[in-house]
C-alpha cells in the first residue's frame, strides 16, 4: 500500500485527505480480493459440476455392468442345467431358457 503524505497533517482537512486516500486504497484492494475469491469460487463450481456429471455417468455405467454380470450368471446357470440334463426334454427346456436370457436385457 502506497501512501502519499507530502507533509504532516496540521488541519482537519489534511487528516480527512489522508483518511480518504487510505480508504480508497484499501477499498480497491478489498474489491480486488473479492474478485479473486469470486473467480476461485467459479472455478470450484465448474469443477464440482463436471465431477457430478462424471459420477452420474459412472453410476449409469456401473448399473449397466451390474445387469450384464447378472445376465452372464443366469446364462451360465441355464447352460449348466442344459449340460447336466437327464433327458432331451429337460435339455431343450434349459436351452430355450438360455436363448431367452441371451435375447432380452435382464431387468434389475
């Protein structure tokens, strides 16, 4: 902070002038400080919004993976049932069920 004091204040007007200069300088720095804080807060907000978008995207992808894993396990169960079936009718039934699992998307 730079003060311009040409002489020692002798009158009330001199004091008022010094106070005015100090307030102007401090007010400018204070305003600049708030602008800097505002810029930082804007950057944080943008980053948080970006992070929220990524979280939502990953949540959707995780849900999709969960459904697909469930479908894989169901397919394996139907396949094992078909492999170890005692007769052709049971084997055909298990393979038909396997086909249905593979053709449709499994719901949660």
